[in-house]
C-alpha cells in the first residue's frame, strides 16, 4: 500500500477488496490511510473497498469517508457518497446534512448518487430533507431528476402530497423517461 508507484498501490487496494468481511475489517485502517493518497484512482479504490465492509464496521470509518465528500475529484466524491449509502439508516442519518450539501455538487453523477442515498434514510429522517430533494426535480440532468422522483416516491402519502405539484409538473418533462416513472 505504500509503494512509490501508484499502479502498485491501486492493485494492492483492489486485491485487498477480495478478502472476506472479517479479513477486510482487519486491514481497514490501512485502507483508510489510502483515502489521502495523492493519486485519485487509489483513494477511489480504497473507498470502494471500504464500502464492502459490513455496515457496522463501515460506520467506524464513516467520518474519514465523509471527509472525501469535499475532495476536488468528482470520482472520489461519487465513491464517498455511494460508500456512505451502504451504512444502516441510523448511521446514515448522522450524515444527512453533509449529503444534502452534495445535491448542489457540480457533477451530475454525485448529485444522482446523493439522491439515491438520501432515499435510504428512515422515513422520519427522510422527511426532514425531502424539500431539498424535491428541488432536484428541476436539475439539468435527467438522471438526477429520475433519482429524485424515485426517492420522493418512498415518502408516505401525506408527505408525498406536499410535493405532488412538483411531481405532476414532471409529467410534462422534456425527457420522456422522466414522465414514465
């Protein structure tokens, strides 16, 4: 993991990803160290491998992964959002504010992944952030709009009704794929 050549470090991270959950947990601290690697492919791979941990073990490293939400590289931010999405809803709730901020990310894939992850929150927590997600119905990217609609569809009928006007407006969306949801 500490080789001078990034391709060796990346391959080492990938190979560790083949370990079973128990063995992977034993080396997870070394993988967390690679989150700060100067090569984005290494830090992205480390995040993806950490995401394979059992949710309880992953939670131990959630603050280190959360820090990567602010990484300048979009691939790293996207991997961090997806990894955090593997957490149990209770743990995910502690990170909801940081995730909601990613709805404004410059990269559409980060925004889409964020909408999908927010949809995994417990209903009581999800309601607190549903207005921010409803704003994504006007995103410039079709995939983000689709993810937002699908996530909002997880609300109970009372809460869903609060956003029904914005959802009805999507029936006229320029992209027919959004209309078919």
